[in-house]
């Protein structure tokens, strides 16, 4: 709050210099003596006029200075704390860019999945696929029960599987993992060995990632 203590605002009419008696030897028409010359000679008349004016205007100058300062300060603060301008925030992670920990976790799941197919690890596969998982390949779409059943009864045999070019994108609680696997495999007695491009869609449920959809496409040389 602006304090006005020890500040006296003098009424405007008292700021005028007091009318002094006419000096017969100063300022008459026809005289060659100028105020500056008179000041140089006597050092009293005009000097007293200047000193009196300065003393009279000093309180006004001080008051105006404080008023200008007080009026300018809120404007500066308003510009600094303008509620219409949102504060700067840290740059958010680009959409679809996973954290290093989430990316590593999903890649680890894919690598363990490849080993589980070779080992016919039913427990892992049961946890890897969501109950409503659906996978597409050249034969059509498979459900979770059909997929695990084919692995366990030997209809789908994987002798080896190596992953490469694995990319991960995360959008909220959904992750898209794409990559390539080189495998030696057979489905229903048919040799399906070769290089396959795959896409797995994961969803975070109950604090863990589970596969909800998949698709594989054979990569053939042109």
C-alpha cells in the first residue's frame, strides 16, 4: 500500500511564486539588463525567484513521482501474473513415445513369448493372451483357446524364433508392438519357416500388459 506519511500536497494556487514588488531597476521596458545579467551582477533577485520556485515545486514533484510509481507497479505485476496466460509447463512426452521402462517391458514380453512357443509353456501363454484375444494370419482368425491348443497338441510347432526391428508405441493404456521374427515353424504339417512381420496390440489390465490382438504377414522376397 502506498504510504502518504511525511508527504504534503500543497494546493496548486500556492505553487505560484509570490508576486514581488516591482523593481524599478529590473525588467522595465527599454532596459538592457536581462535576468541573467542581473543574476550575474547582484546574485540575489532572480536567484531568489528560482530558489523559491524550486522549494514550492519539490513537494509536488515528490508526490507525482510516488503516484507514478504506485500506478506503474500494479500494471507490472498484472503483466507478470496475468491469470489469462497459463504458466509454462514442462514439455510433455510426444504422443505414442513410450518411456524407456515401458518399452523394455514390452520387448521383454515379446522375447519371452517367442521362447514360450518353442518350449510349449502353457502357463506363460495363458497369461500372455487376454481372454478376448484374436489373432489373424493367412488362415483367418484364431482365438486364445485355438492358439494355445494348437501349440500344445503339435498342430503349431515352433522350433526357433528370433526377433528383430521391434518398435513400441504407447497410447494411454494401449501399446502397439511391431517387429520381425525369423522362425523355423510348421502349421498343420506345412512348413511355415521364414521371415514374418508381426503386430501385437497390448492393453494394460490389472496393472499388467496382455495381448488383445495380433496379426502376422509373411515377408517374401520380390
